[in-house]
C-alpha cells in the first residue's frame, strides 16, 4: 500500500553524516524530511564516523551498487598504546602497551607495508554474515569465527600529523577495506597497538567532500518551505565517467523491451550509460564489438 503523503523522488543526496547516528538512523531522518517512498544509503558508516554518505532515492537505488564498489577516501585519527575489541573508541580495551619514541621514518616504513595490494582479515565487529548471522552479533556473545583474508588496495596512505600518542592519516582505498582493521594492524606493526578515535569519509567514487549537504541545512530548508529537491543530483550522477551510448527512439524501444541490438563502433567497455534524446534510461552491457544488451533500466 502506497502512503498518500509519500512522494516518488529520484536522485542522489550527498549527505554529510553527523556523528552519533547510525547510517540507517540518519537515512530514516532524511527519508522523512523528503517524504520519500523509497530510499537507501550506500556504504554504511559507523555511528563513530562522519562524512560522505550518498543516499539514493527511487530509481537511483538501482545503481547504488556501483557506488558500493567505488574507491573511498578517509581522514582517520588513531591513538597508540591501546587496543580495543572493536578497534575503535566505542569498544572495550583488550590491551595496553607503552608507546616508545616513534620517528617519522619508522611511521613511513611501517605504512609502506600496507600500501598497494594487500590482504586484510575482516573484523568480527562487522556486518559480514556467517550462516545468516551478522558477525558483530556473534562477537557480542563472545563468539569468534574464522574469517578468510580479503584482497584490498590502499592506493594512498599519508600521515597528516603525529602528536604524542595520536596520529592522523589520509587513506584512499578500495571497496571492502576496513579502516578500523587497518589502524589496528598498523598499531600491531608498531608493537604498541592502536585504535580509531575519529573517522571521516571525504570522497566516494566521483563524489567529493565539497558536495556534501548537512542534516541541519536540510532541516532549515524544510522549515523555510524550500524545495529539498534542489539538493539532489541526477540519478545517474554516479555514472558520469562511464561511456555514453546515444540511442535512437527505435533502439531505445528495443532495449526497453529486453532486446539485444546491433550497433557499430561500440566502445571497449563492459558497461555503458544509455541515453535517448539526452535523457538517461539505464545502463547497457556490451556483449561484443557490435552487440548491446540492456543491463539495468529505469522504470518509465
């Protein structure tokens, strides 16, 4: 049953998630402000974390997976000498060790071990599932499950500052990277332990930090009866760097009806944006040099 007060909204909001709220909690607040029928977030942030959280409305949710797979950039502050069971400040302390003199050269040499393609074991305090049960629920019961290492890529790891027992990093990484685990591993490599005290996501895929909108700005606009739709990006904003195929009306009709069409001069890309008369209609899959199939289309 469709609620009469809900609106069919399509587009992407780049929210600056505040501290202290879960990603789902802030999603529900935003969804309520927009009175939107359908919305979802991409790439959850812990309550301890702030920053860029794309929220996809309506048809944009069909393409959210491509944001989940995108590279991300974070600013993270960590404290040396203390390990916690969650690898962040919300967890229980499981070990403390003295922190000796650590030079900038030692930091850099340690960071080198984590740059590039590496293996990372996902933390127990994560949303990954074991036999249908989230790992964090098992962890809270004191149950530990063996996790297989996963390949990740740290494309950039820069130390912004070091002060006493705290250091701040700027990290660019691939999907599936747990920053908490990275900091815990760095602490172990430095032989003193470490945990995250602050985490902020700056960039995600094509989206940058200067595009973010705060919850307070949305609330103020709502109170002033301004249209919140002005804050939305087009539903294909995450795909702007993809090759574009401009279809004729006839080809668009065929694609919309699930047909594979023949086109000359297709780009050497697996997936492409499909438009007709300048309007985005979905994404297509290139099967070979002259055959194009529908992959995911918006509802007309």
